[in-house]
């Protein structure tokens, strides 16, 4: 009897249902993003940014704070690399930051 990692078992189970696979991938991206942002910026500052969507490798973020938007643009390549490193694949190809609010 051979043992498989939990990651392999989950991948096999999810593979048959593509809509669940996509939802699982989106959840993993959002979880990784929130974890990285809170680690790099702290809980309070990280809370200024929210995930709007993730489609076709594009992570869309929103913030109502201009300084946070500027900082995200400055650190976007570092944040992009860190998210993909945590996901062990190049899942996120681009980060777009939009202004939230009025």
C-alpha cells in the first residue's frame, strides 16, 4: 500500500469537477494574498486592501487609500513573485489595483 500526499489526493478529487477546481484555485490565491500582505504590511495596513476578483491570472485589488495604491504599484513585482512562490506555480500573472470608493 502506497501513501499519497494530501495535496495529490485533493488534486485528484477536484480534477473531475472543473468548476470546483477553479473555485479552489481562487480560494488558494486569495488566502495566499491575504497571508502575504498581512505578513509584509501588518494586519492594520493590510486591511486597507481587498481582493475584488481573480480571473485568467489577473488579481484585481481595490483600496480607498491613495498611499496604499501607490505602495502596491511600487511593490507589485515583489508581491507577485511572493504569491506565486507560496502557491508553488505561476498562477498570478498580473496585479491590477483600482481605487475603491467614490
